[in-house]
């Protein structure tokens, strides 16, 4: 797909190298706002977005929402997660206690989903995290030490993120 203009008329094309993608959500709008909370299943779905961003240190957050799907939101472009695109074991260790709360008010979120996500984080083990990381293709350019640092980061953040999710419950 190298050379494909991903936003027609923008002159921006996909370059050769590592990339990711997903099935098209059409028509979709890219946004940095987390609106339409009461549409579709967004009261529940937005809880996961708050959890994901805080748990994996998401910044430069952005979403797609499906206009024809009653404004259902989809997370995408996670390049600025894990403290940023140039993360290292040192940046993860230095940031593991920092909250990465969204600047978007957490009003009207589904309290049952917040509790479910917090409980799921509490029930997750370091071994669960390592098992998921072990599924990455061996061909990916990531060293075992880096995977270990990601596992440590994600494991360390479980309880504080669960507590922050519970604090959203009115």
C-alpha cells in the first residue's frame, strides 16, 4: 500500500515500512473530542477509552466515530501510548506512577462498566500480561528487555488505574 493517499487531496501517502490498519468505518470522522456520550453504546464504550488511555499512558488521543453507526467510537493510532513513539524502558519506569487522565470530563459514564473494568484490572496478573506480550510476532523489532519493561509498566499501573476508574462512579 506504499504510495496510497490515505486522505484524498491531502498529498499524504503511506510510506514503506511498519504500519497498521483496520477495517474501514465508513463514513467515519476523526476527532479528538469524546462526544455523543448518550448515543449508541458510548456510555459503556467510553469507559474503556478512559481505562485504555490511563492504563497505557495514552496521549495525543484521537478516535474515529461512525456517523452511520449512531456515533459509535473506535480507538485508533496508538503511536503516542506507552509514553510516546520513542518510548524506552527508562521512560516507562519514570512514568509508571503518573496518571494519564483524559482532559475530557468523565460525566455520564456507565457505572457498571467502570466497576467491571476496575475489577478486571484487579484480577489481571503479571503472568496474564506477559502471556499476551508473548503473542507478538518474533519478527517484530522489540527486545525481550523492552517487553519486560512494558509488562512491568502495565502491571504496576493496574491498581492505580482501577482506583481512578472507581472514583468516576457517582
